[in-house]
């Protein structure tokens, strides 16, 4: 055992960690409502993000230990000739520069954010998003891989782990399609589209795009090597059958998600891969690739044609639900293109562009750094609440669209990170495409394996680029994306180099500066950094799934009518993570139940202070004070999340706190300036207080929204409501 431990190096530990990230993060999840937070998909988001942060922290600690004796050559860092030479000799440096731009953009826009706390930890801490914390975790995974993946065996293991991940998540989707909710990962509200392990069919499709392309390229190269070494014998037939079945499973899962964007992007990537191989005369690889794709496609289309009837629970009764077929989803593409709606994505983009152009802000708050806001954006992870400033009425109910993402990566990044975000996002997705394309065109490598690898990189990231034009990304596919990006850099570095560049690189790496710190100082810094990383990870990674578990227990107990136990559990969740405003929101619901049904449930804490039988007035007052305090705290913790403000407004009004209630309604209207329902509620408050001029201005704002959106749903109803209220004013 001792001899085994002495042979284990940091590179081995780091490899175990990045393989764990690839295998565990996309596949891990718990049953719906086992973990509860603001998002409907918190049951998969929270544990995945916790895993990401824990693994990234472990990677960072090991990596810091690995480089403890490395000496930085500062003179080369600022030498432009050195970097120009590196760029000429190392095509993969293009990707490293784009990743550096992402890091710099995220750092600068976080520092100058409209809300630094939100940009660092996320609007809802512990959940997926583009916060600074999550982005740093992806960069750590990328850094660990590119600096430690140096052998073909390591590369094969990484690619194999992605293939296995594709198999696992596709198997879950396969069961979900046939209404076998394995591991209870399928949302209870919709069984028509498989969500796999991501909780969302769209993000599931984004994830499968990456695993499918890695599987296809890996299978093509593996089968090509087999055909060269052994010919088209029995072993080759067995292998091509296995690879076809693996691809069939993933194709089927992609079809079961009914996500059109990822499906079209995947098809485009496959065609681009085949076309690239044909252009560079790799006809045997083309034949193998087409054979695998055709077999897998025939099988997956055959399975998808099987008619399935789902059973969903509505109002306590079982009802049969006919799912939307693949043919319906495909035929609907023409309708969406003709109407220009693209499933309301054009509305999202128009509202987002207005944010980019004008940079509006909430009337009740002061905009930090207004002179440079157009350039730097609002800050990472601020899209959700800033989008409400310009959101237009939806086609379904006429209420403004609420979105977590612009469904376009570049627009989303421009809203939150401004010009630096746009440039870094374009560079990030274009750099592997340009790198692989340039190497292919320059014909530096003529080997079939090298050309196949480069064509695979080109096709995979081209598909990702196309998919991100109308899609969104979350923690599952982002882990695979950054791993593929790092693997691409590592694979190119393994390609044979010319003698001049190798000599130059060797000369640059052999010279070293004198150490700037002695050994004891380095150890002290390492220990201090390790302790800081561990404490930070416990505080902002491990606690959130624990508190989410107690919140889930609270929800279950609330539904079972056990309010005292429900209240105890939600208070545990709040004590663990007091920065999650949703828990205060849910606690207020539980407390409201105590007030509305005093005979069925007794609040023990308030009952001890004032017995409900002998001092009912004091008992009710205690409940009211706790309810008011809870909603007020939730509003203050997250002033940008309007449900907490709305809850406080209702409570304050019911308890006669008219001034506080009016301020809450005004704040809510500033958060949702295009929501006509909210504007009408505010105008009613103005009318009740005799503030007729304010009410008139508010109602005129509602009518202007209706006039600007004549084709929105329920437009006539909103107009009639506004006119009726205006008549009360006059």
C-alpha cells in the first residue's frame, strides 16, 4: 500500500477529479421536491452546482500544491515577441487567449456590477447560472485538464467518460419517454418531453449534442483503426454494432426531448463532419461514419414512431395525455419561421436588444457607473431581473415574458457583461473552430487520425456555436463543453511539432528565474490558501443542498398538513442559508396557514408567549409580527426578486401598514414596469389613498403598453380594466 501511495502523483488525483466531474455532474440529481429552492429544477441544479464547486475546490487545492515550486518568468509575460512566436508555433494558443478573455471579462464586469453580491454568487445562491463563482469553477476544470492531460491514454479516458455520460443520461431519457420515471427525475408537470437528468428538455438537448458528437468522432476513429489493423472481420462487425447501439440510444434520447434547436444543430454537425472528411479525402472514415449514423438513425426513428400514452395527475385524477409527436414539432418549425416568433424567442431578443441599447434601470434605485454601463453591462447573472424592465407581453396570456436566459448566448452575455462579454463569448466559441479549420487548411498534418480529430473538433464546436444562437446553457452541458475545449487543446499539443518550434519551446522552458519566496513561505501560503478554499466551499457550496433538503422536507410536511414540523424544517433551512429569499417566501406561506386555520394548527412558539385559549389576541399578534418580519426580511435580502416584495405588500396591507404596503407596490411596479396587472394593482392603491394624479399616470402607462402591443393576448381585457379604473379617477 505504501509503495502504491508513493506512485500516486498530483496528476493522477487531478485526472480522477476531472473524470468525476464529467461523469457525476451531468448525471447526478434527486427526485423533484427532495431539494427545494426558487427554481423549478432546483432538485437537479442545486446538487450539480454543489458537486461542481466541491470538485473545483479540490482541483484548485491539488493544483496549487502541484505548482508550489514553479517560478514565473515575468520578463516573458510582457514580451510581445515571445507571444507572437508562441502563437505562430502553437495554434492552440488561440483558445487559451479566448479563455483568458472570458476570465478578464467576468472579473471586470463583476467588480463594476450593479449588484456585486449577485454577480459573485448568483441571483439565487447555490443554483446554476453565469455567476463569477460558477465561471471560475469551469475555468479551474479547464486549467487542470490542459496542464495535466499529456498522454493519449489520458485523452482516451476523458473521451470515454463523456461517452459513458451520454449513455447514462440517454438511458434515463429512454425510460422517461416510456413513462418509467427512473430515479424520479422527470418533472411531474410534463411527461410529454424527456428532460433526462437536467430537468429541462432544452438543456438536455444541448448536453446530448456534445456527447453525441464526441461519441461519433470517437467511434469513427476507433473503427478506422480496427479496420486498418484487422480488416472488416467479425471483430469489426461486433464493434460497429456496439457503437451504433450507443449512438442509437443518444439519438433516441435527443428525439425524445423534442428540442428542435439542438436536434438541428446535431444534424448540422454530423453533416459538417462528413463533408470535412470528404474534402480531405478520408473516404474510409466517411464510410464508417455514415454507416454508424445510418444504423443508429433507423433504429432511433423506429423507436420514436412507437405511440405512447402518458398518464399525468391533474386535480387528483388520472388523465391520459397524448404527447406532441416529432412530426408535429418539425412541421411547427415552418410556422415559427414564417410568423417570425421562433417560440417567442424574437420577443426575448427584442427586449434584450433594448436593454443593450438604452440600459434602463429601476426608478427607485440609483444606477452605479451610468456613464460606462452601456459598455460593461449590468454584471454577471443579472439578466433575470433586468430583463423585466423591457419585457413585452407574451402570446399566451398577455403578461410580460419572464426569462432566465436570452436563448442566445451572445445576446445574453452582451446584456450582462456588455462589449467585453460579447467579444469574449464570440472568441470562446469561434476559437476552436478557427483553430481546427486553420490547421486543416494549412495541411500541417496529413495523417488520417489527425485529420479526423481536427474535423471532429471543427464539427463539434460549429454545432455548439449554432445551437447557442437559439439555446441556453446550464451546469451539465457547460462541464462537458469546457472539458471538450480543454481536451481539444491537449490533443493538438500532442500532435508532432516541427524541430524549430520544439527547440524554441524547450529553450524557453529550461531557463528559470530565482525563486521569489523561500520554501517555508510557499508552504505557509499553500496552507493558508487551502484553509480559505475549504471554508469558502463549505459556506457557498455544501450548505445549499443541505438547506434545500430541509426545505423539501418542509414542503412535504406542509402538504401533509403537519404545519409545526413544516415550520421547524423551513427555519432550519433559513438558519443554514439565510441568503435564500425563497425560504422566507415559503415560511410566510406556512405562517399564513397558522393564521387562517387557528383551530387546526397551533404555533407552539407563539402559544408559549400568549396562550391562544386565554390570550387569543396576543397569540394572533405574535403570529402577525412573525409573518410581517419574515416577509420583510425576504424582501430586503433579495430586492430584485418581485415575489418576495409582492408577498410583503399583501401582508403589510392586511395588517394595516398602508405606507409600507404602498411603497412595496411601487417598488414592485418599478421591478415590472411592463406588467399591466401590477400597474393596475398599484393604481388601485393610489385611488384608495386619493392619489389620483399618480393613479392616472400609472394607468396611462398601462394603456401605452397595450397600444404598443395590439396583437398581444388579452389586450382588450387589459385596456378595459385600465379604462374602468380611469373612470374611477375622473
